[in-house]
């Protein structure tokens, strides 16, 4: 599976039913592919998540989540960004402040944080497990995907790690002026 195939699967999973069933739709589509394609999907997921592992993406999460960012919530925020599709991912990597124009960000900013329910939070934790569940469906092996990845020398990351310093609140506001303004009144 190449990068285009990965994005096609992720983006197409947004259609066809309720958002809360998106991971199940994606898992079913993956389970209908040859086993090597399921492995490749996980490799592509790890590849597209890697460039999000920056202080800039952390700063975006801090703005959106009003500073309530843990290791887990940041990791799940990354995959939520992936779930928004290739264009949102490109913005997050190259021009994170441009995300202020994305409908998902505008929707979050319009809804007071205190009123968010489980479906509003910008996270898609279950995307992390779609390939694992599909691999298990195809092989019957619960840890089959991890073993297959280890066999090719790949270790999927499970936490954010930055090579650069984390932005200060002042740097965050200066580098993300539109997002900061968008979420300024969202309490």
C-alpha cells in the first residue's frame, strides 16, 4: 500500500455511516485486503504520524484543548489530525496556523469546551488499532501484527518525542495567531 492508498482508505472511512463507527468501517475494509496490505497500512500510519511529532503540533493541541494535553491526549490528537485527511495533515505539518480555516477546528471553537461530549473531543484513538484488528481477523493471531512488524525491524511508536524545544505560550501565540484568536473565546 502506497501513501495514496493509505489516504484513500482513511478519507473514505469518513463516509458511509456515523462517525462513531468509522474505525469499524476502516477495520472491515482493511480485513478485506491481502495481509501484506494491512501491514503496509500500519507502516504508512506510522510514517504520516511522524512529521506531526513536533512542538508546533503540540502547540496546536494546547490551543484546541485549552492546555489540557497529556501524553495520551496528544497521541490521540495526532491520529485525529490524520483522520481529517491529507490536506489537514499537510497544513498541520507545514502551516499549522492554517488549520484555523478547517471546518473541524471551527466547529470545536464554536462549541464551549465545557460542553464537549465524547464525540466532540479531537481524538481518534481507535485508528491506532484498525490494522491490528484487521490482521487478527485475517490470521486469528491476537499479536500477529506486532510480530510481523518486529520481523521486519519496525517498532511502532506509542508516544510523542520532540527533538526541538517546546514552544512557550508567547511563541505559541506568535506562531499560531489565527488559531489562538479562533479559540480565544472558546472556554
